[in-house]
């Protein structure tokens, strides 16, 4: 039996982990035993537990409860806790997702005690090292033994950094294997889409009508922590709600709700509060967000996951960042990078409001990335 220790911590990782846990449960139970460690990076009910409850992920075997802190303190606490559990459990592989501090901590802890790292969502690059995520993902990739990239662009990025395709087993961190496997988030979006229609009442709860609202999410630190950027985004959202006749629905990450009071002036805050068409809510569950994404007219976001989901559900997306790792969706013309620039956001909105003919060719696999990853882990374990 192969023993995996999966690290989760932040919301998107819990969601991503659902795909692998489901594949193990459905097809590989006799070969793979998964243990889950939650670092506690996200801890509010609606940022963590709701996903375990809704997506059928086994409860974590360990929770480090590290909570929020500066990058150094938070990551250091995680490394210490993860190392302790690794020494105890002695898993055959450590599985990490994406690019958060929880990912980096897992990679640092495991690599120093020679536990092979499986990095899911490897190879993504923004080419912007001021992003904490860019540092996390580069460092994790270069400590990993098996790297699973959701896109061909990710695979190419890895090759450009010296990783070789078709390396021969046995795989090690000095002889890593890279794979193009599709996106575990696509697996999940396909799997949960129908259930979202059946179970979610988020549209009714907020009086939203299909095709008649804009869905937005904002949480990236360079947007929340910079008053100019946060102001530009909110001014654009207010303008859109005034000129378009559409509702704007914003399930806000706690980082953003907490910092708005400080980083927006009182005049703008007043305008936000008194605007009946700008609806700000708590973060919503995965089934709720999928329901919203399926029914929105346009999606505006700085989230990596929400950008891709806009594509999965064939919706135009305005990217509130200076660049994206998901270059395919921009190349295909279904997403526009508008950064935190009011005019660029409004121009992109005006373009998509005209309902241009958009094409969403498949870019993110076949919905079975989780199964593929399990098969490759088993092969690597057996040295074939
Ligand atoms: C983290 C990731 C980011 C990812 C995001 C997903 C890093 C460096 N960043 O950013 O890549 O896109 O998660 O959502 O790992 N907070 C709460 N309750 C919670 C969690 C956070 O109130 O349950 C607040 C705290 O004030 C905290 C702030 O949000 O200080 C930021 O949380 P943190 O986990 O440090 O970073 P995120 O912005 O969530
Ligand atoms: N998400 C959610 N509820 C919300 C906002 C986002 O379930 O209120 C989901 C979203 O659908 C996606 C994931 O969280 O699957 C993305 O996480 P986030 O935006 O926090 O981080 P990122 O992907 O940018 O790292």
C-alpha cells in the first residue's frame, strides 16, 4: 500500500484535493492510502470546513491550526508541524497543490528529509517574482520529484527551467518526472456542476437572475493592500452597476472585507454601501460559486481558480491582475487582462457586454486528471 500525505491549507487547495481523494476512493483504494494534513492557513468556516462538508473530502488526519501571520512566521510554523508529522508517519510521497505558503512549507519540510514531493499544478509562471505565489511555486517545483502540470504552457515552462520530458525511473528530486495531466479543478467543476444546479439556492437568496449579473472576486494582496488599486477596482464596479442595469455580486475573501475600511476613503465606502446593485457577501461554498459562475454574464476576478472556472463554464472573464499564469484563456480571446485600471476594466466590460462570439476550445484535460495522477504515482512507486 502506498502511503500519501496530502497538504492542504488555503481554500483552493481543499477544493483541488477533492479530485484526488475522489479518484483514490473510487479507483485506487486497494493501492493508495491517503492521509490529509490541514495547515490551518484558512480557518473560517466558509473558507475551510464548508468544502470538507460539501465536497466529500475525508476530514484531515492532522490540523496544525497555524492561522494567519506574516509570511515568515506562518510558513515557519507550518514547516515545523509538517516535519514532525512526516517523521512520524513516514509517507512514501508528500502531495502539495498550487502555490500558497502551505505548498512551500510542505516542500521545504519534505525535501530536507528526503520524502519525494508530488506537486500538482506545477509549472505555472506569472514571471512576476513580487508575487509571493511565484516564489512558492518555483521553489516547490525545484524540490519536487513528480510534477503534474495542468497545461502545455506549464510543461513548457518547466522544460525551459531544465526539467526533462520522458526522464527514466527511478524518479528523484535530481531526476524528476514532469507530466501534462489536465486540471484537477476541471475534474471538480465537471463533477459538481449538476449537483450545484440541484442544491444551490444562492441565486434566489440574492435575487439574481440568470445572465443578468456580474460575478466578481478580489483577494490578491497587490490589489487589497494598495489603496490606489483597490479604489480603482471598486470605482469600476460601481460604474458598471450604474451603467449596465446588471447586478454586481461580490463574495468577498475575508482579507478584502477586513482591509476595505482602511484602504478605501469614506466617500467611496459610502457609495459602495448605498448602492443597491452592488451586493457584497461572505465567501460562498463551492456549489454556490459554481452556480454563480454558470449563470453570470461576465466574471471579473484576480483569482487563479475563478479565471479558469470562467472558461470551464464558457463565460467571459476580466482579469484584475497585470498578468496571468492561465495565458490560454487570454490567447483564446475569452479573457482580457485589465489589471486594476478603471478604464481598462470598463473597456473590457463594454467589449464583452456586446456579446462577441467567443470560442472555448478544450485546454484543461478530460476531467480525469485525478485518476491519471494516481496511476503515475503507482507506476513511480513500482519503479516503472
Ligand atoms: C492565500 C494564498 C494565495 C491564495 C489564497 C486563496 C499565500 C501566500 N497566499 O492568500 O495564493 O490565492 O490564499 O484564497 O499563501 N483570513 C481570515 N480568515 C481565514 C483566512 C484568512 O480572516 O480563514 C484573513 C486574515 O486576515 C489573513 C488574511 O485573510 O491575514 C490573508 O490570509 P492568508 O492565508 O495569509 O493569505 P490569502 O490572502 O488568503
Ligand atoms: N471559491 C469559492 N467561494 C468563493 C470564492 C471562490 O468556493 O466565495 C472557489 C473558486 O470557485 C475556486 C477557488 O475557490 O475554485 C479559488 O480560490 P481563491 O480564489 O481563494 O484562490 P486562487 O485560486 O486565486 O489561489
